[in-house]
């Protein structure tokens, strides 16, 4: 898994604004969806953002421990799913309505 911390601007003012988790081998990805208040399967959005040269200074790759801390900050307290939960969200048919971390249904 690759964990990306997302910032609102190139200067990274105001701290992290979002988080993506991607399996670069399969192209599957989830993100914290601020609108719905839950983890969402959206590989197209993640790939578009990460591959857009205009965003090169708006994200950084981090390890799992940092991703866990950032996830709680940007989500308002929701934990980053464990790797098994993330992989379950990648399963066909799971989509945005797929499994959520415990207590996040």
C-alpha cells in the first residue's frame, strides 16, 4: 500500500487536507470523502490527482504510521482502515458503499 497525504496548496499551508491509499500494483485506491464523511473507493480521482503535474507539490508519500495520524486529523477522528479493510474496499462490488472501519458504517 502507498499512503499519500494531500495538501490544499503548494505551500502546504494549514496542514494536511486529505489522504489517499493506493495499491499501485492494481490501481485500486480509497480516500477520505469529506462530503460523505467516510472512506470511499475512487481510484480514478486518486490517479488523476497523483498523475497531474500541477499537483506535484500538493502531496507526499508517507508511511502507515503517519497516514494513521493524518487520517484521524483530516477525518475528524475516523481511523484509517487496516490493510485487510482497505483490501475489502477494493473487492469488486464494494465501491464507496463497501466495508467501513468498525463504528463507521
